[in-house]
């Protein structure tokens, strides 16, 4: 079963079936003619109503009638009217006390403003920009340096992790000035190799590294060159010859057979006086140890760079100058406790006895003597005492030049 086709038209009349009309169905059958007229009229009326509704879309309801009898339209920017639902939503979104935007110009420009770099204070120009402070490039940001002749100065930046494609015109090394080339690079300053970094010298045959002062004892066996062939100037393991200063740190053992020749100057820390180990005895330690042994046994040596004027006579008659020296050697008790004292002094001639004191007094005097340093024409005599000596100087020819003096050496042995 199908529906009658409809046309949007208003038929002038509705066909009346006659008594003589045969009963014929179908779209064009005479029996359906009046029904088709009514269907066309109904379709036409429906379309007219739809057009009217579309024309009234956005218009005020018919019940909103103004004083003049006409219905109000929806409000616009230029015509007053009723508020649409959309406008009501906008009105609800306006904060209480909101003011009209007071901006009348941007960078001195009004209307449809098109800003340039010069309109923004401190903005860098597109060409030859100069930045200050810190510039951050976030992760996954691509900086395109593929312009012909583009150069970036980053002398201290590591570009090994830069993201570069095969289509870029310049290599990573050509992108920055002052970057060391891949072949025969030269570096300055301090080069730091972080922990866990592997430096591979096994890539090319004959590679050499000059590390004259670097310990390389931890190099592993799979490397193609020996530990000694790896560095020039490295001393061999067997019979090494070193120059300059060599430091042997604590805990290092130098095995038997090691010799030091030439002008080698080997130093070591001085052991304590009570040390009883196998440490190296320095010359300083030996000298002080021997001095301690002699002192404990009773040996003693004492000297002084001046002489002590005598005080034996009453009134005293000391030598007139302290120029000279004096000293003493004391022997231990098992050698008799003897003392040898001396005084090297200047004595005026023809002035009688002059007195000089020993550096230490003695309790017993055995013998003494004196000699002159001036010439064979001058003689001297001595009277040794326990606390000092009386000395006189005179000319052998009994010359009366009493203002002259002689250098004499006086000594004595006692206990």
C-alpha cells in the first residue's frame, strides 16, 4: 500500500464523484481525485505556516504588544526591544560593578591597531636581536639554524646531544665558532671527564695520548696497545729512569734492590726519638740520637762567641775587650771526668797580668798553656786557675810599645 503523492498547491476545488464515474484507484485514478485535491491543499497550508514561523524567528511573542499596537522586536545595538535568551546569559556573566573598557588607544594608535616591535618597550627586533639575562628553551622546542650562513656562538656549550637532521646545511661543529674540530682538536683550560665516562683510544691504530704525569695503571687488557706504548715519556716498569721530583706516598713499599744514583736527593719524615721500627733514619735523627747518647754518657761540648772578662783579682784586672771566643769539652766519668777549657782573646802588651774567665769553672786544675797568634816577636805566659786564667803578653826584645796588643790562645785541663 502506498500514499498519494502530494503537491504544495492550493487546488481551486475538490472534485465530486459522479454516479457514472467508474471506480478506478491509483495516483491518477478518478476515485482518488478528490482526496488528492484535499492533500494538495493541506500540504500548501503546512508550507505557508512553516514560512510564517521562520519569518517570525527571533521576534517577540505576539502577546508583547506596544502602545502603538505593534509587537516589540528583540533588542539590538540600535533598537530597543525584548532580551533574547542568549543575551540574558551574557548579562548574567557580567560582574557586579563592571565598568566599560576605558582603553582608547594602544601604543598611541587607535582603531584596528597593528603592533610592531618598536611599539613594545624592551622587545628584541626580529633581525639581529640582543638578549640579556637567561634564555630558556623548553623541552621538545626546535631551534632552526638551517639558514644559509647562520652562526651561533656557544663556545662553552656541549652540542653533542643537539637534535639535527640530515637535511640541515651545517654540521654540529660548523654551527658554533670556537668548537674544536673532530680531527686534531686543541683545547684550553681544564678538561673534565666525568665519572663513568669511557675514553676509547682503541679506535685507530697507533693512537697516542701524552700523559707524562698521569697514572695509567688501571688500563684494561683488551686494549690494542700496551700500557707503555700508550703514552710517550712514560717510564718502563723494569729499570725505570725518572727525572725531576718523584713523590712516594705513604703506604708505598720500595722493595730490595732499589738504588738511587747521581745527585738523587731522597728525603723522608723524621722518626720520633723513641721510634723502634724499620723506618728510614734521617741524618737529622742520627745527629740528635748521637748527641743524646753522648750527653747521657757525660760527653758535653759548649762554646761561646765572646770571652768573659776576669773578676779574680781585687781590684779586678780583666782583659779590656770581649772580642774572641771560649769553650769547653767535658768527658764522661768513665774517662776520668776531665774538662778541657779554652779562651781565644786579645791581651794588651806590657800591662801586667790580665784575667779571663773559663766558660765553666772547675774544681781541680791540672795544667794549662798559652800561645800567641801575632808573630815570633811576641810572647805570652799563663797562670791557670779553677775559674779562669791570668795572662800576660810582652815583646821578646822588651820593646816598650805598650799600646799594642796580641791575640793569645789560653787553655787548661782540669776536672
